[in-house]
C-alpha cells in the first residue's frame, strides 16, 4: 500500500509537467495491491487537490486516510479496483517496533530522499471487502523528491528481508548523472542502522510477461531464486526471493523498476486503464 502526493507514475502528472502545470497536490492517489490464491486486486485512483487533506499526523486522499499516533499508523482504505471495478475497504494497522533516525540521498544532487522509517513492524490487516484478516511483519518507509524519477534514474532494484531480530535492506540505483549507488543496510531491533559493504551482484531472470530486468545482491556464491512474482507490470515487478544476506538465509520482498521503460509512449498509453483519474 502506497500513498502518493504527486503520483510519480501518473500519466496525467507527466502530461501536466510537460505543459508547465505539474502541481503535485493535484495528482494524489492511494495504491492498494492484494495478491494471493483468491486472485489479484489493484487500486490506484488519482484525485485532485480538492480531495487532499493533511497535517503533521494525518493524510486523507479521497475516501482513504492515514493517521499516525507516534507509535502506530492506522490506514483506512476505501478504494475501487481496476480494470474490473470492485471494492477494497478495511483497516491496516502498522505498529513500529522501532523508528530509525537516518534518511538517505539517492542522487548526487540531493533531489531524491528515502527514509526507512520502520523496516520491521507488526502489521494487522482487517478487510471488509474482500473479507480478509491476517497478521504478520511488514515494512514502513517514505520517499520524497524534487524532480521526476525518470529524470534522475534509469532503473533500480530494492529488497527487504525480515531477519527475525531485525531487517536487511539492499537498495541499488542506476543514476543518469552519477555512478550507480549500492546501499547495504542492517537494522537492529532498536532501530540502529548499520551500513555495510555492497554485496556481490546476483543474477535473476526477467519477468515472464513484460520481461522486466531483475537484479539483486547477495552473499558470495549463493544462488538467489525467485519464489514468486507478485506483480508483473510493463515497467515494474514485485517478487519474493529466497536469498542469503550476511550469511543468513532469508526470504525477501524484491522490487524492480525500469524508468527507461516507463518513459516509453506505449507504456504511458496503457497506464490510464490501471490508474483512472477523478478530478
């Protein structure tokens, strides 16, 4: 689940920027994705600034909202799936085990910033539509930027692994105006962040349908396998990996993003079918 102010993957926002009308507050959305045996569901309806309300502890976009009380984030969802309309509604509670105090600059100019707020959290999901309940561990972060992602990066990959007593995050970015960046982080139970040396690259197969390149890093001489592909989209993939990080076998959630692919006109033409806009 992602809340966007200035939806970075919005074709409407990209078009507005080309005509000098790129107001991020006018391009907001709540993205909810469910994957599982009961079928996949995707929500990402864009709304204008008259459906946005926010302060230091809360954010509302259309009928959905997020509220932070200092230790937990309560997310109330009421969204419509696309391309076949149905409802996704209910509550997600994210209880942070610990908060990190460090953010990271992803580009050389300092225009793109990432803060892994709580890399290991307790998550409670209670959905009315569809009727689903589960609990587990999750991840909570935020990104901010002062220019379009595709202007700064050609592609990136990211993965997060729950290590039981903490978490590991690998973040690899191909930058257009600077050498590539590789971050290898270990987060302790108290939220302390330890920077490690980048692990060796590990090859992964491209996605089945859209042939999105996938790559990661892992311990030397360890074969990484794709256990499941959760999202296979024209410029983005989310997968589950079986890997090894810091000499520990781990199951990781992995993301691949091709911004060169995102820029292509045929991809931009497809996006409105999955990202409708309500002014």
